[in-house]
C-alpha cells in the first residue's frame, strides 16, 4: 500500500473510532470520510461495508493496545510498563464501550470482531507479567486471565466514578501484584 493510502486508512480508522464511540452506529460514512479529509470513494476502497469499517476500527484499537507492549517494556521498568499498559487498557475499554452498538451491528450481520481479541490480550499480559516476574517486581504466580478480569472489572466499576477512580483502583491492583515480603 502506498504511503498516502496508508495515511488515509489510518485517518479513516481514527475518525471511525471517534465517530462510532460518540455518535453510535447511525453516524454516516460520509461524515467519517469528511472528518478524515477523504472522499467517500476512498473510504469504500478501504472498507467496502459499514461493518468492515467498524470491525477494522475495533481491531485497530486492539492492535494498538497489544502492540504497545514491546515499546513499553523497552522504555520502562517492567512494573511501570504494566501499570501504564493497564491505563491504556482502560482507555481501550472505554472506546469499546462507546462502540458497543456499532459492534453489535457487526455481530448481527454475521461478523466476529472479537475472534482474536482474547488471544492477543493474553499474549500482551503474559509478556508484561513475565518481564515483571523476571525482574522480581511482580509476583510470578499471577494468571494472565485473572489480571485481565481484574483490570476489566476496574474499567467497569470505575466508569461512573471516572478516570481518577480507575487510576486509584489500578494502583491497588498493582499493589496486589507485587511480590509478598517474606
């Protein structure tokens, strides 16, 4: 794909996530194309249906979250990388909740936007936990699925209390992930 086509696709996905999150599945594709600064034909060349755009937007957000792990581990100590990633996971959940109606429309049409979600998330969390355990800053007995459930719970429970409450709850969760003093 040419560089300009890649930029257009990325901009369309970014605008689609925002539009579907804020306006729901009824937002017009013309509005998304206009916000992205491209014509409707460009949108349809990349995404032949509304469902294809919704699914690609969701998967792009998932990829952004999971693909951040190596960079976080390269830049930060493992426990700090895990905590930053947990914040990013809460942002991802917020986006996913905003896109819920649009994602339900994809599922109703026979699509499965979540087909690879669990495996990708498990892989990301496993890498973060392994790095933390190896460095001695995270317990080695933490099940990645348990951590995902915990962080998801924080995202759901903290939604009414806002981002500040989610941060406090994630800090408590991190405290539970630290090795026990002997």
